[in-house]
């Protein structure tokens, strides 16, 4: 059997733009798919803000007050001592007549010296300010239409406090409108009508020659002659009560509770996105995706696009609900401006929360984080009812300028100043309305006749357009800061970078030729040989650290994985000469010691070792999640430290934990990883079939069901539903997609769970899916950390087949605690203990070197253990060594030199003794080799 070995040249890595575009598409699909799997949360995210916004749709003016609120009192009793009644214009005959009737209507009648004429209202205002206690009231009167059958009269009265900018008080002001002065005005106007308008009509009739015979003409002449006395009763109906308004009835709902309502409206949006990001960090999904090449930019940008899309929908729905409420604010402000502002408000809240979530590592802490954010935002929203606290007047700088969502609230607040109906002069005034033209000019400054404010109005110093433009800039800064903090903390990437690392060329992959390993430099001195190393480890170190171009180095130079004198230390400090033992009170932990190793192509390398020996640390360095203290590692010639982004395109990774999304199905995971790694479906399917054929020819498949029958007999291919989730038959545009998905799931025995959501799978099924994902793509090196943990024997052998098929033209590094698995899969085994590689060779050679012939297992009662030594071992095989003991169960190593008559007699004796419960003899296993290499203690009976 033969197979084609891949070229020694590394696969050409893809350009950054190609990887970025592909990953963006894949991550966007994944994020939207996860979102729609939670329809209830999605509905709450979209509709909750729209429903809450109705609380901001109330009217600005409360129920109006009526004049009937005050009891009717007589039109007398006013003390006019030292008071004047002003009127304007003083040259108007109509106004002068009205004032005469006003004096007559008073009880008792007032004299003409209480009247004070002015030319205009401005003149009255100036006089009132200069003499605040002089005028009791000021009146004006105008006949708009004198025709008797279409009489139109307009009159005004103002109490003195009106001109001094104070609220009138009915208990203080003599002529407080609309109460006492109205009664006087009504009676005076009625007298004016009777004595002016109707008398004029009678005169008009009398002067008309055509009507001279009319009785009215005669009556008029008699009245004018004073020879006739008229005795009549005049009655009139009082003017109806009218509504009046004061400043205490006016509220601006946006200022009063806008910030609080908006902060509460973002509750579900905040929780969902923070939980998704923190849970992916906690489950180490991000760390694993980084290992296989996911870019930080695509990760954050995809979440930003999904979040911004949702915020656009929230802003649109909220604006529509506001318009349908027919509230003053929504009708008097531009729809598009509100849509943009509300969208950016929610997105800015999301941006700040994403930044804060960079400091959170546990999903359980998300609820507390969201609670704190909502609490702070609500407090700031309530504070913004007094905008000078958040944004000082005239554009003075404030620390709150750095919080983006406050700019959105400020925009809405400024627009509300011109959007609400407000009382002015005890009457309702229509709002000025906020128009698009106001975006570049309005800063909040307006007088009380326009915005319902006092004369000294608030001027923010910044236009609405300024706040609208600065919000997205600040949002971008928070997203960049979130990514930066993630680089400095080890939770997202597995390794902690220095604060200045993101600003180096090395970080951005701009170093075309990084520095070579120290062993390739002139005058390099090879580290001394450690006593723990066996001859294979010493030979490997000599080959790896040989000078560049030497015959020894050329033998291993084409290996996909080469490790040059790797050292990893924790705690304390580290010096090149390893002289630092402790520092800062913490002892130095030397996790990996002078590891030099090459792993050739077409090899499964089993890395064994007890807990804490350094296996996981070594694997973390090889996958790029941990930076070594010293040494050098290359994957297909690329430095794992200096060219990590290029290396990530060449490796696959199955960590100890499962890199799965609970809401996606196995089929969706396969498609996601295929698209993430740029797999061509047809070519990959061809490659899988070729690998299976090679494995079958070599005879390394363990599972009895290894075949391609599933392509024709799969339940999904027959259209049958075999899962709990409702099956919806889908006919993909490219049949190879479905075939590839089914093939990869078949290789790990998950074809019957293709449409289960991962949350419903067992632990073993999740583990198999994780292994299947690590095999996707044209990886040159695949790292597997305890791949078979939690698998039953059948599933384990199914997974072994998948690993055996994947080894061709690749290198696979496998760490495991299963000696059976290591022996079944590995072409080469390395055993590491206390940070040192103790041995490095094929399993059969290690058995030959470290094995002591055969293993003899004997089980007796605990009280008979010494009889085994005295009656069996010492008599028949004194060279046998006790390997392990558990109660009465003993395992003895019998040297091969003991074969022959002595061994035969010993076995005969054992089989004839009744006190020996059970016994067996077998060859040395990898487990026993492992114990021999890593255990320095000597057992005795």
C-alpha cells in the first residue's frame, strides 16, 4: 500500500482580505441563527422599548383650569388707593369710551384720575417694570367689525405682575385675569355695545330719507329730543367660563422621565448580547476559534453588525409606535431624526456594555453587570432632567461627553424643547416644532414665548447634529477598547499580551521573516543533556538543535512540527540562565524543560504523562494560546509566536472542552466550520473518500461499520425524521453540502443526530462532534487534547477510525490518559514527566526497551500475599519484579530470560494451588511502560 505524501512546501496561506470576508459572512450567519433560535427573547428585545415609549407620549399640559374654580364675588371692594389703571392706545376713541364705561361699572364708580394712558403695550411693560406697585391692571380694546349684525370685539387685560414676569395670584392681584377683571370688562363692553353700536344703528335709520316714516326713526327723534323718558330693563348673559393655564400645569415628559424610560427599554438587549459574548468566552469558544484562525476584527464586527441591525429595528418600531400615539413630541419632530437617534441610543448602550463585559469572565455575572448598567444609566437619565449637570452650558467640557448614550438623550431633550404645546399668558401656545433645519442651529436657547421656558433659557452650546455625529464615533471607540482589553486579559485568547503588543508589526503579521531559532545562529551552544532523557530524546535534541544545513538537521527539517529547546515557566521571574528560583514570594514552576522535538508527516504522535507533567502546557504553546518563556516552535516553517495568524490556517484543534454552541445542530456546526475554513465541499468530500479508502487498504480501521453505505441508506436521505426536532426537508443547492455533512457526522457516529440541537446531546456525542470539527479543513497539523474523554468503547473506536483517516499527509498530536488509545493510534509516543520528555519512539520499541518480558497477574486473599513471595517467586522465578499491588491483586514482571523450565514449573505450581484465586500471563502493555518510565518508587511484598 502506498499513498501520496504532501509537498514539503507549506500550503500557501490566504490573504487577510479573503479570510476577513469569508469569516464575516460565516459569523453573521451564525449570530443571526443563534438569535432566531430564541424567538421569545427576540420579541422582547424588539417590542419592549416600543411599548415603554408610550409612557413618553403623554401630553405636556395637564387638565385645564376653569374660572369656576374660584367663587364669584361682587364687582366692588377693590382698594384703588395709590393704584392706576393703564390702557392703550391712549389716542383711540374706542378705548377711551370703554374706559369710561369701566369706571362706571365699578362700585362705587371710579374717577378719571385713576386712568393712565399709554401708546403701546411695550410702554406699559417698561412703566410696570420701573413702577412695579403702581398699576393695578392694563386694558386694551379694539372693534374689529362695527356692523351690528356681525359685531367683532377684541379686548385684552393684563395684571401688573404679567409685565414683571411673575405668575398672577388671585389672592393678591386686584384685576387677576380671568376672574375679577373679566367681570368688569364684560359689563363695560355690554354698555359700550348698547350705547354705541345700537345708538349708531338708530341714528343710521333716522338719517335715511327712505326710512323717515319708519317708527324707529320717530323713536330715535324722540329719544334725541329728551322729551321721552325710556324705562326698560337690560339683561345680559355672562360670558362663558374659559380655560386658563399656568406654568405649574406644564411638564416636559422627555425631560422628566425620558432618560429613565430609555434606560429600562434596553434591558433585554443588554442581557442577551452580554450573555452571548461572556458565555462564549467562558466556554472558551473564542479561544478555540482563535486557534484555528478567527480574526478579532471579524468577531467583534459581526456582533456589531447584528447588534446594530437589531437597534435599527428597535428604533424603527419605537418611532412608528410614537407616531401612532399622536403625541405632541412625535408629531412635531422629524421621523427620520427620531429613528436615527433611538437607534444610536440603543447601540451606544450596547457598545458600553460590550466594553464592560470584557472584564467579566463568568456568564453568571452577566445579570449583575446588566443590573449595574441599568442602574447607572437610569441615574444618569434622571440627572439629565437638569441638563446643566450632564452637559454644562455654552459647550463647556464634561466627563460625561465620553458616554455615548447621553448624547442621544441630549438630542431628544433638545428636540423636545420645541415640540410640546406650552402655556403662555394663561393660554395654550402651539409649539414651534423641531425641523431638519434646526439640526445645525438649535442649541437649546429659546425664550418663554417659543419653548415655554424662562427668559434665561439653557444653552447647551452644541447643536443636535453635533450630538448625533459624536455618538457613532464614541461607539466605535468602545468597541475598539473592548477588543483591546480582551487582548490584555487571558480569558478570550488564552494568553495575555503586553499593553503595547497590539501596536507592534509582529501583532499584525507584518514581519515577513521573523528572527530564526537560536540554534540557527552562529556560536550557538546546545543545552546540557538532562539525566532524565533516554537515548532517543538525546538523539532528537541533537538533530533539532544541529546547525542549519547540517546532515542531522536536514533529516528533520521537513517535519511539519519542530520544537526548538522549549521552556515554559510560571510564577516568579525568568532569566536566560535559569538562575531565578523565586521572586515576589512565589516559587518558580518549570512546567516544560528543554523540550526539543520534531513530528514528521503522516504520523500520529501520542504525548503521555501524569497530571501536571506539562502535556497541556506543551499543547497550549503548540496551538499558540500560550507564549513560551524561551525556545522556538514552527508549524510548516512558520513561527507560532511571530506568525500566529498564518499558523492558525494550518492547524486543527480539539481541546479538552467542547467548542459547541448549544443552539446549533451538528449539521450546522459542520457547515459553520467548513465555511469558516474555506472548504470546497466537493473537493473535501473527495478527499474524505480517498482517505477512507487508504485507511481500509492499510487495515487500520477499528469500527465494523466503516463503509460508505450511509450515502444511500441514511435516514435523512430517505426523508425520514429520526430526531426530536421537527424535520423540515431541505434540498440544498449543492448536493455535495449534504453529502459532506453526513459523511463527517457518519465518521464519528452522529448521523442519526444531525438535526438535534447540541444542548440535547449527551456528553459523549458532544465530544465526538468536537473531534469531527477539528478534522475539518486542509489542516497540516491537528492537535487533540484527550479526545476520547467520556466515550463508550463503541464510540471510541468510531472516533479512532476518523483519526486514522485524518493522519494521511498530516501530523496529529494526541494527548491522552488512555494507554489503549495511545497504543492503538500512535505511530510514535513521547512520555513526559515533571516537564521533561523521558522517551520518544514507536510503541513497540518502547516495549522492547522498558518492558521486562511478560506480565503475570495473580489474585489471592490479602492474607496470602506473602505466600506468593515465599512459595512461588523465591522458589521458581527470583528475578520477577512486583509492578503493582492492590490488596490481594498482584502484577509481576517476568523477565524474558526466565523463559523455559522455571517458568513452566511456576505456572504449573500456580494452577495447582487452591489458595490462588485467579491468574493470567500476558505481554507488557503501554500502561506498564508508562508506569515504568514515570514511576521511580520500588514496590515490595
